C-alpha cells in the first residue's frame, strides 16, 4: 500500500523534482527495511520509482524544436498496424521501435525510442518488419479538454516519444525480423486477416476483431453508442472478464487431460489455465485490464501450486503494485479505476455473501455490480444506462457460456490452419448479427429512454442508489455506515448548472478544426463540430458529447456549422443523432442533410433570460457562388453587451467585403481568429475594424499547415490585446457575467502536469 500511495500522487505534479532528489528518496526508502517504518518506506520508494520513470519519459522525447523536420529512422514495427478509411483514402497507424537514427548526430533532436507513425498509401506495413523511413516527427502532444479522451495522457502512458507521418516514397523495407517481442502482434495480424475474409456484415467483422485481438478501430461510433446504451460495451473489449473465462476453459481442459492421463490433474489444470489466459492476453495486446487479470491469476495459481492459501485481496494488491511499477501513469486512465474498482467491489461483496447458495451469489453479484458502477459511469462517462442491468443479465451469460468459448475455439482452429474454423466463425457471426439486428430495432426506444444523465434534481435518487449498493453486502454495521460516507461526495460528479446572468463560452481544444460552445443556464449553441479520424467523428464523440453531459446540456438550441470542410463539420451527423437539436444552420449545404437551414445575413435570434442576441453577418441570401471557406457562416453574439465574433475560415477578400457592408457594427470584444491563423485571413482592415481585445486561435500543435502564421501573430499583436491558443493552452473557458468578462480558464495551465512537457 505504501508503494501504491507513493506512485499515484506523482502523476499530478506540475513539475518533477530534480533527479538528485529522486536519488535521495531511494536512499530514504531503505528505512522501509524496519517493520515499524515499512509503510513509510514503501511510500518513499513509490515516489522514487515514479520520479525516475517521469525523468526517463521526458528524456526520451523528441525535442520540440525538431517539430516538422524531415528525419530518417530505422526500426521495427512493434504493434499491430491499425487500418483506417477516410475521405483521403486508407491509411495506417503503428508503433515503431527505433533501432538507429541515421543522420541525427548534432541535430539536438534527442533519442526517441518509440514512435507513433501514420502512413498514407502503399505498401502496407506489417508487425515485426524492419524499415528505414523518412519521417516528419512531432513532440508527443495531445488535445486537452475538461472531459473526453486525454491523448496526451495516453501518449505518456504508452511511452511514445514522438508522433509523425511517413513521407511518400520514403519507406524502404530492410532485412530481418523484430524478434520474439513482436511475434504475438504477427499472430494478431494473421487472425485479423482471417476474420476479414469471412462473408459477414462489416459490423460483425468489427465485433469479432475486437473480441479476438482487441482491435476496436473498426467499430463505428453508432455501434459504440448502442453498446453503451445497452450497458454491454465491456463485453466486446477484451478485459479481465474474458481472461477469467479463458482461464476457466483452460482449467477444465487441464483437469480433463490430467484425468485421462496419469498426471496430477490439479497441477495440469492450473498450468493450463495460466497458459490459455496468457495466450488470450497476448492476443489482446497486453492491455492494462488483461495484465491486471493475468497477475491476479498468476498469484492465485502459484499459491495453489505451492500449497499456499490463495488470498484474493493480496493478489489484487500485488497486481496493483506491479501495474503501477510497469506504468506509473496508469492511474490517468479511466480503465485503471474501472478495472481495479470492479474487482475490489466483487471481492468486498464475496466477503459477506460466501455463505449463500452459488446461484444466489451470482444474481447478487450481477445486481450489485450494476449498481456499484453508477458512480463510475457518472464520473467517467457523464451518465449511466437505465437498462444496463437487464442488458447484462441477458447477455453476460450468453457471452460467457457461448460466444467467448466459441471465439476461442475458432481462434485455435484458425491458428492450427484447420478448415473446421469456418463453421464456428459462421455460428458466432450469426449470433452477433442477430444481436445487432435486434439492437437496431430497439435503438429509437433506447435513445429516448435508456440513458440517464444526472442532473441537479436527481441527487436524492442517486444517494438512495448508493445506499443500496453499499448496504447490500451486510456484515458489520460500522463498516456499512463508513462506506456510505463517499455517497455524500457524489453530487460533485454531476453537472453544475450556471446561475442566472452567467454565460460560458468554451473554445474546445480540437486540433486542426473549430468547436465553440456558448452556454447559459438553460440555453446552448455550438459553433462547428471539430474534425474526424478516418470516417469516425472523434471530436464529437470523444469531446463534445461528454462535455454536454458534464455540463448538463440535454439539448442544443442551435447547431451552427460554418462551412462544409471536415475539420468544422465532421461531427454534425453524430451530434444530431445523439442529442436533440432545435435548429441547424449551415453556411454551405452539407451532403445528405437537406433539412438544415442556411445561414442568411441579417437573421437574428435572442435568448431572453440570458440577455444574449445572435446575428448572422454572412453569407447573403443570393450572393454569387463562392469556394467553401468563403461560404463560412459569420456569427456575431452580444452577451449582455459583451460581443463575440466568429468568422469561420473566411479569407482577407471576404473580410474586406464585410468591413464595407457592416463597418463599425463588426466591432467586438472577443474574436475567433479566422482560418486558424492562416496568413490568407486576419487582414489589417479586418483587425482594425473589429478591435477585439481577446483574440482566440483554434489550431493544431505544430500544425502541418503552418498555423498560426508568424505574420498573423504580428498583426494580432499590433491591433489586438490578449491572444489565446488552444494548442498551447488547451480548452479555453471564458466566463461572462452581466456583460463583463469575469474569468478566463486555460485547461493546460489550470491542470498543469509534468508529463505535458513543454513547447
């Protein structure tokens, strides 16, 4: 426990102590050799471990001044290459374990060891191959928002020292293979290729790929939404549940083998359980939850083999320690808390229910876990599925008893090269397809009633649920009452409604793109939806919708899509499907969305309670056709006298037209700088007319387009006041109270962590 409590806080430090301090911590930890100081020694040792790991993490990274440089690397493809399909065609992403860095001497770019690379075109990369690649690398940077996927944390946890792209024509296959460390990825790729040859619907193929090798990239956002509503998304992600099932099947096989042959059946059963569970974890790519399950399994099996009493709590604690030593930043991942928290809750329940009949224990465990995950759902996902108990009650047994065993059988037959795998794959595919078809028929009902988003008026119900969860185990009254205390902290997990007279303007960190949310106590407008990765609207699904849940936004009054470019419009369909939208306004028509209303210069609407008025300044109703950027919907907002101006991607020519048409009416306190800071926008006449004191740049870190341009930054400093950048500062929240800017919160500065590194 000391080691755990020593490692966890270090990830929250804004800056690491000097390496000399880490040496001192290691020496002080020797005090832990004495029984009376063991806990304190463990805490200090944990701090030292996390401190050393942090310094190593930062030392291995690419130097920021080498962003965008053409650099040659040689290395081994050390992961399963992930395939994507997008508007620009197919592309791949993969990890490269660096072996040499030819031509890097004297550049001062550091010595990165692991790269995350993207490749567009042919040839295809395969796990275990050695390549020499001409790349453009970037410091490992990620989007930072109040909620949603934290890519910066993920890059740090995975030990990725740089990201980048492979230049066209810059890939040369070298001889040799990557060795034993990549063999399991080669097997995973072999299985993925086999699954892709099956004559099954695309979404069934996607689910099978996730169940067999843990590759979830082909699962669409719509399917994820359905799985979340049913409360069964955990069933299609290889986790501790699946590792436990594999171990159970291995145990049964070993037991039967030991009885058929003159062998110690108990020992063979234990070894067989370990072997099959390990193989399945390797197929899953050794994700965090599978490693946790493996370590626990090893502890329990080894205890049995050496005739020691198996202790589940000790196994869980050992797994916790080893995972944190392996990945000191693992606690930044919600999966860490969900995985260890779920197992701890089950062990707590079993401690008080072991005397009950087995069937009743199973039923109680199912209901207990469904309720126990309510706080986790509110904390990490902004809501919970009201039908998850029923969904799990029906489908957990189906997956446990039928689907996962059949998947393992088909996998084994495929690896052995047997043609007998085809009917097994077909049977599993038929069952999954039947489930998907049934879910599609239920989807309208599910979307209307299944998702419960916590609100300020729901806390009485929530506390009753928490009380039920914590009282179920029974036992000592004191323990029950003590466990109820965290329930009183749960209101902090729900949305905070804004008071009257306060409006928040959020500029989300969406990389190359735009997403601005104007939010008052009972109204919300979204200007642009951010971009996509391939055909997945990642910004909408991973950032915008979770933020709406966190803020208690149950519907949008207006969704304004400035123009059709993907970095502004990619999430429009996803948002419209998943949250009610009263009105959709578009600067240029979007494909397949004929019911949207066009932005028309001069139109306006008001939010009376928050004293906010919106007005469209462009485009005009019957103006001549223009290219996409200059069709941008230019929107002005007056919030109690504080004026905002959002101009999309218009260029300098369009800006001059607006200056002629609107003149001094363009003046604003706050300006979203046009086209992400491109030099084709933000002309002298525009900035001089607008005279904004707060200038916001929404752009990607180390942008491939060179945004923001140095000349634009000079013009901004000449005509404007304070300049903000989402790439440097993360998401930005401007709090406006009664017509005055009260507070600006920059998420990267507000939540600074040492593993952010520096620009």
